[in-house]
C-alpha cells in the first residue's frame, strides 16, 4: 500500500511540475503584444498532455515538458503568436500517438493542423538504403516552408531545445545531432535572421563536439572579462555623453564574440586566442524620435560618434539603406579606441534590434493583429528553393550541398543596365546573375559587361557593380559552367540541362554504336560495350555512349582491331595478384610510418577503441584530415564495413554526421606511443640570420623528432614555412608548438592540414 501511495505521490508531483511549466508559458504569452487567445492554447496543452501521458524522455522527465519548452522558445525567443504556440504544443502528437492530422483539424482548425502536418512530414518518412534520411528530411522541410514559414521556425525551436538537452543522449547520437545542427539548422536560422538562436546552436554543437576546446576558450573569456568590461566602460563613456546631449532614448550593450566564432577564427586564421582582437563589439539600440526619422537617426548617431573616435574608412557597412535579404538592418562602423584597438559599433533602432534577434517573426510585432507578411526578399528566396525542389535531384546529398551554398551566403547589391537593384549572394558570378534574370538568358550567355568593361562568365561580382549580360542564340551550356556558378538556382538549372542533353546524346550514341557493331559483324552485347569502355578509358558505358552521341568520340580502326584480336586468351594474362605488406611494420612494432597516399591502413586496434560497441572491423585513417592520437575523432562505417577514422571538425565528417548519422560510432584513443604519424606545422615570423637553424635544432635535437620535409619562404622581412614531421600523438604536437613559440623571432605556430 505504501509503495502504491509513493507512486501516486510521484505522479502528483510530476503533474504539478507540468502545470507549473504550462503556467510559465501562459504568463510569457500574456506579456506579448499578440491577441490574448488563452483558451485555444490551454485546449492544445490539455490535448497534448493527455496524448503524451505516461511517456518519458530519455532524461526521465515527462515527455510533455519538451513540447512546452518548444512553445516557450516559439513565444519568447522567436516572437510568434497563439497559432504557432498551439502547433508547438501539438508538434509530436501525430508522430508519437494514434491521433491523426484530421483529428487535429477537427479540434483546432485548418491552420494549426496544416503546420502540425508540415512538422510531422519533416520528422517521419521511410527512405531507401542509399538515400540520406537527413537530406530527404531537409527537402521536406524546405517544401513545407513555401506553405507556411512558421513550420520551419517551430522546427528550429524544436532543434534548439533538443540541443539544450543533448547531454542525456549517447555520445554517437550527440555527434550525429550536433553535426547535423551545425550543417543544416544553424545556417538556416542565420538565413532567417534568428541571430541569437544561430549563435546558441553553433555554441552547443561545438560544446559537444570539442568539449576541451570549448572549456578552454570559456575559461579564457572569463579570465579576460574584467579587462574587457573596463575597455567597454571607458570607450562608451564619451558616446553616452554625446547621445544624452542629442536627447535620444537609448541603451548600449557589450557584444562578446561567441565561443564557436572565436574557435572558428582561431582555426581559419591559425592564431591563438590572445590574437583575436574583435572579441568585444558595442551595440547602440535607440528609440527613434518617430518612425519616419528612424534612418536619419542612425546616420546622426554615426556622425556624432565619428567625431569622438576616428572611423575605419573601409569598414562602414550600411545595412540600413539596403537591408540583408533576411531582413537585417543596422549601421556598422569600426572606430579606433583610445587603447589603440579597432572596435566595431552596431547602430540599430529598437525595431531593427528585434528583427536582428528574432528574424522575420519580429515583423508580426509591428503589424496590427499579426497575420501573413509581404516579405519580398523572403518570398523570392523561397521561390528559388521551390524551383530547385520541383526538379528532382538524383542525389539528396548533392542537393543539400547546393542549398547550403545559399544558406551561408551573405549578400551583395548589383544593378541592371536600367539601374534596377538586385540582391545576389556574395561571390556570385556574371553567370549567376544571368540565370537570376532568366534561365534562357543564362543558357545563351556568352559574357558580360561589368561597369561597361567586358568580363568572362566566371567573373565574381562586387557590391555596386552594374552588370549587362551578353547573349547569343548559338551558345549552349558547357559542363565547365558548373564551376563558374555559386547560386543554387544557376547550379540546379545547369545540372538539369546537362543531364537532359547527356540523356539525348546517350540515346543517339546507342544507335550509332549498334550501327557500327552490325557493320563489323560484332555482337551488340554487354561484353562489347565493356571492352570499348575500357579501350577509351571511360568510367562507365554510359559515358562512352554520351561521347559517341555528342561526336566527341568517333569509332574507327582502333575499335575494329579490338574485335579482331583472338577471343581466347590465357586466363593468367587477365588476372593479376598483388601481395602488399600492409600493417606489417605496425605489427612488428616499428616506428616508421607509411608514405603518403590514399587513406592509410594501419593496425589501429593497438591505439583505438570503440566506446559503445565492440565490433571487429578494419580501421582506416582518413586522408582528408590525417587524425593522430589525441585528436577528437569519430568512426564512420563505410559501405565495405570498414571504420574510417575522421577528426570531428573535418568537413567530410561534418557532412557524414548530418547525412549518415546511423553509421557514426563514438571512438577514442588508447594511450600508446607505438606508431608515428605525419603532421604539418605552420610557422611564421620575422626573418633573420639563423632562424632556420634554430627551428631545426628545436625539432631534431631538443625534441628528437624526425623532419620529413621543410619549406621556408621569405619576403619583405617576413618568413613563413611548413614543416612535415613524424609524431606519436597530439601531446607531441603541443610540445613542438610550445617550444617553437619560444624561439625569439617566431610569431605564429600552428598545426595545419596540408
């Protein structure tokens, strides 16, 4: 009886916790400017609570707390109203219970049911063995966006809460979800203007993928916080005095660069934490005197603070007059502080600040009664995606990469000959611009005039360029054009046309080959096709047929002679055997590594172990990132049942995590010093007599490490070089780098992928 009572008490405690969480959601909602539709939100909560009753999350807490948490994010951090809050509360009901979309529609109406249906489609689905579930899900995600933007906003909120509670998952699930988040959801949040959420998604992904680096940067940020605060107070004091004099209502914030952004910059620039100089930025958020004066106020503030501090002439970014396509508006200016450092200042109105943090959803706050938006740029972006989706792609991963190009892109502004302004992604080319105007213009493009000067199709455009496209009816799409474009629309159209032409040429090639073989009295079968494919060094018979059909290959004497050779050959001439000595050195305990080449097969069972499943497989070190003991690594089971070991931050691994998450296994190093691995160290410093000698002495004599290759270049008093050497693990690399930094004239030392 006592046991029964304790169970009942536990259920009562859980129900009280659920009711408290829901009450917090209601209080948050009542504090917004949306219409107060408490009744339907309460109805959605009660329905979802009953549907998920008794179900627990992996962490052990009642499942309903997840939909409530997602609804809170939707309300507080994205700024949506009752329809979205209801959909968030109901988002897992159809997928996880016996209720259908029709049930939701009958109880809550068409709009909520449509959003729940969109969210369910993203999560569910059965896919072929070779297809990537994540990429296919992403396609569905984008398809639903064109129906209602709120679907994707709620899905991002769902992913954010999953990332916040990722600690309860197994390590291989953490890698997979973190990788997918960094690859898909963070750039998508960025493209939709959800800056705060984008930053948190990046930071959380980084925290689970590289916990030690995350903790180290977090510690250094904490250690330098007091110094940064002092700089901030001193820098902003005269600015505050000037803004007070102007009679403006405002507040000034210190914006600290995110941990992930700092790490990313350290990796790309090959610099330590101490040499990241833009960790602090300043944000001025003001209340306009009236909405008509909002833009003028921005520039008045800019003029006022530029009189206090010297502005950098090349670093004024006017997103006020020309907002980004995700709605972002602000004026960015970089000023020279009294401490001799450049500090970026972002000037925004309160409305601009809301849009910057909450993206498109913030616009609802400034519309009477909410409702749908007339978002021209967003609609154009969604229309482009819809066009691409309408053309089925053979490979979901290729599709994902194509879309990803545009997700990461920032914008430039270019003009047509008539002076019309067009927004293009950064790094867009003349050919991209041609396809953005019309597919026919792109297809027949022969060149362009940029600012009245003739340029090739591959010419990269810059903001402010005036672009005139030159066309010719005789022009046809060339395969190399795929390398000339960066936009998803142009890439998709070029691929589609090339594929269509290849299909036509293949059919023509089949007819021409059949005619040739008939004339030569040779049987038209698979064997004949394979022999011709090998003779002309094509990878597949289809490539051979396309070449014949397009006229690039003309069948002649060499092909006739092929079929005149004796048909019977000694089988030994057709087979060859090779016996390599793979793993021999490692098994014998030798310290000499294998030479460079393809993915390196070594007896890694000596130094690697799988943390979640003991399976006997062949281990291969990926040649794309050259992991060594001590690196954060993961394993990927390929189609041949081999485990490929990648660094976790390797771009290939990021793609694998987001695309083939079910094949990822958690892997860690055992501590061994049995094998040697090749690494490349980058050094840079002030050139002088004896520097090279000091470098080699540190490596060879002090540390007793073998150098394989050393390249040093010097120009204008600066030298930089790459040193390839053999090490046992990451500790060796750290020791080498630390010792090299002690050499007087060396200013930068880092490990790089060569």
